[in-house]
C-alpha cells in the first residue's frame, strides 16, 4: 500500500503490515468477531441504517428525529453505504477503511513522515469506535484539505468546505490560513465546498436546518469537561441523574441548563481569542495553519457540552498534520493528544457504565482523559502564541 519514494522498501513494508494488522483487528472488533470490547456497532447498524431507510423511503432528511444533529451534508455518508454492493454495515466499513488508507498514503508522501506514524498509531489507539462512527471520514477530508492548502489554497479550502458540510468543526481549520489572497482563496473554496455539499442534499431531501434546534437543546453530556463537577456533586448528594437525551447520556438536574449555557459562552470567548491571535501574528510559517487548526479544535472540544469518544479522531488527524511540519510548535501537544486517545479507549466502552454511575474509577479515568485534553488545549494555545507573535501569552 505504501509506495512513497521517500520511504525505504523495508520501512514501507513494515508500515503496510502494521496498518493491515491494526485495521483488520479494528474491523473484527466492530463486526463482533473479536470481542475485546463491548459491541460498538449499534450506531451504524441501528441509528445510521434507520436514517438511511427514512431517507430512502420518504425522500427527506430525518428532521423529526431529535437525534439527527448533523448538517445536511452528513446524509451523503448515511446514504453511501446503502448503495454499495455489500450490507449496510460492511459498506460503511469499506468507506471508512478507504478514507483511512487514503490518509495513510497521503501522509506517507509528505517530506516528513512523523505524521504518518501519529496517524498509524492514533487511529487504533481509539479502539473499535473509530470505525463505528462517521467522524473518521470527516477527519480524513480535513487532513487532506489542510495538507492541500500550501499548494492550492482554493483546493484545500474546497476539501475543508466539503468536510464542514458533513460536520461543522472543520471550518475551524481555516483560522490559521495567512491573511491576504491566500486566505480569500481558501475561504471562497471552503464556502463553495460547503454550499455544494449542502445544496446537493437539500435538492433531493428537503429542509435540513432542524439540526440546529437539536444542537441548541442539548445538555451536558456525561463525558464532557463540564460534567466533571456534576460527577463529583453526585458524591455529595446532588439530586440529578444521568439519562439518555438527544442520542447521548446527559446530566439531568439542577444547574445543568445553566452550565450548558456557560459552555457556549466559553466557546464564544475562545473564538474571540483566536481572532485576537490572528491580529497579533507577526510571522507565518508553513506550520502555522496546521498548529492553529489543532489549537482551535482543541478549544472547541474542551469547551463543548459534549465530548463523544469519536471526537478524538479529529484531534489525531490534526496532530498528524502538525507532525508533518518540521517547524510545528505542537510537538508536545501531539503526545498529549495520543495519550488522551489511549485513555479514551479505556473510558469508552470499557468503563462507560462506571462513568455513567459516577463511580470513583469512572470519574478517575474521565478526570485523567479530560485533564489531558485541557492541558493539551492550554499548551497548544501558549505555544501557538509564542511561536507566531514572539510574545508571552497574555495573562488575561
């Protein structure tokens, strides 16, 4: 599979065998042939397949389903497995394996192969859930888009725009594109990609803005940074509970709505900081767009009301891109991301019941994982600021 001229034949063969071995094991776990973990394919075989059936039979998006919380473009990934000559689950796996392989080959052809090793290790570190959600496909488009920005801002922006049409977070990857003509071309490309992806779906499947309402009404998910206070409060008698809501397990009870609103404010403040950072940048390097993308998505993840396990594949992809650049400021952040990914595999699905019950073990592993993510976000921003502004990061 790996044919880069920059890799020796022996190294290429080693990488190919490692990729095949790790990905086959992931597939066997998702298909419940190897049962090292609890089954995680219910979203694909149940939820995604149900949405596909709704779209196929009604000709419209599943907007009446409160668990449909995705941009309209996500429907493309829900429909695609159904038109392949396999079963739905097998078709979904084939798409993700192809995306995974494409990223692997692309990283192998970069002048610096450190990113290849980050991706090669990071994907299986998340466990079978990485092949049981559609986020890997979105992360693949984001990786390809970021790497394309240097040679073609419009082409890179187009790929990031398509990814944004599938799930909104890749739009954050544009924050580090250098000002001027390069930024304009990247933004126009992204706008075109997102618009076309969205319009294609809306033409065939009708209205699709209802996902915004579902996102607005979501609460504090049990794995998020914001949920840690409630986990500890349960030990002190907090009367709330954990209940299924909008397709995830959320904290339900006093103060959860207010904390959810604070999380939105925190995200908005982080976005303002990123805009402030852009105004203070003194020097742009080839690594700046990559470093800024990782910092931006880390800030989004740690301030979000929801942290689902599959979010870590976003960070692994962006960390891999940073690792391709020799002058990246994010090298220690990459290590923290990989560590958080490994802990996430322990937290979900193995200890997810313990997390829901707020046991000491469940809260402990969640505290470790979220602590690593918060540390990564803070360190990422500090190093991004210092490497591009030449100043200490503002205390306020």
